[in-house]
């Protein structure tokens, strides 16, 4: 296959999308830099994740692992409220 002409032009369409890519009208566009990686944001988000994991560990109404509890909290609002003690 040649690197010019239609093959070269359409080569981008075969790119595997990642979480950092979005699709706009059939074209993959790289998102702008995430602001959660600047300033104090990384530490703040790490603290929130740590609190969330601790809350999931303290919840004993179902005998599941942390990953399964996290997924269940995302699917079931009443379970999420139970985890958050609300």
C-alpha cells in the first residue's frame, strides 16, 4: 500500500480510539489537556478516591470486593446512599 493518495488520507480512520480521544463527525480529535493534572487538583482527587475506598471498605451489608461494591454503588442509587451514610 502506498503512503500517499486515499490510503494515506484515510489511514487515520483505522486508529484505535483511546480514552483521551473523542470522535467528531467521524474524525478522532485529541481532547485538550485535563486541568485535574495541574495545581492541587491531583492531591485533592487522590484524597477523594482514598475517602471513597475507605467508605466502601466500611460498608458490610453485602459480601463483595471493593471493585464490585464500587460498580454496585454506580448502578444502584440506594446502595450508594447507604455507602455514603446518607
